[in-house]
C-alpha cells in the first residue's frame, strides 16, 4: 500500500465538483451546488497542501499530513482547525474520520478514470443522538487547462 502523500499528490490540480447535500434529514430535500477548487502543494512551510475554492462560499484551507492523520487549519463547517484519521480503503480510495462541533463525519474519496474523476461522499452524525444530520455526494472532474 502506498503512502497518504502519494494519494494526495494525485489530488493536485484544478477540479469542478457537482455536489448534492441533504441538510434536513426530516424532509430529505436535496440541495445541489457547484464548487470549483484547486489543490496545490503549499507555499507555506508548515503545510503540505492548500485548497482554494469558489462556489456558494469561497476560501482557502491548508493541509498537513502526519502519519495516519490529516490536519486542516480550518474545517469544512467550522473556522477552527480539525484533524482526520485516514484509512486507505484501496489504491484509489481514502476514508476520512473527523469529529468537531458535536458532530462526527465519515468522508470517502475515490479516484476513477485514470485520476480524471473523483467520487466523494460524506455523512455527518450528531455525537449526542448518533443520528445522521448531513449527507453529501459529489461528482468531481479534473479541469485540464
């Protein structure tokens, strides 16, 4: 099995993401969003990668790999730093396990079609009740310039 650095190096580039979220588990009404993002080797010495995105929101996130952990300077739904335990499912797939703000998340990203596509899914659970509160599915295409 290869390292997480090798897998993340495969992520470097420009991407567009078609996202479908369920934020309300009672109605299960989906919300569709498009996000464009770039994953780059970081120019900051304390970080391995940076992610810059635009869409419904915009911003920059810095990533650092330490063994089986990925550290972010901000989380997806928080401005606070977060850490994820990483699990290599197979050569093309990594699962991320993260907890913050009373939630636990499982995210999985799988490369397809010679690394030109990624399939991604996220599920978030309330730590107190154990019930799902967020589901996300993503179809991501590498942008070739």
